[in-house]
C-alpha cells in the first residue's frame, strides 16, 4: 500500500518547536546558543532492545 503525503502552502505551515531535557529540566532547543544547537544536531539516537528473560 502506498501512502501519499500532502503538504500545505508555506504560509499555512507552523514551525515545530523541539524541546529536550537538559540538566534535569526541559528546555526548547531554540533557546540554546549556536554551539549547543550544533551539538544537539550531531546527537545520535538509538533504540535499546528489550531484555529477554
């Protein structure tokens, strides 16, 4: 089955604000300084497999 994605015109789109947990509290990435934003972009995401009993 194929899915099609319909996009809205630019003037109807909203910017998505990304938050992350830093030092025990949540903060929007947009408030980071340029160096910290670059560090956030370089992060690697991983999935931890479930433990089998």
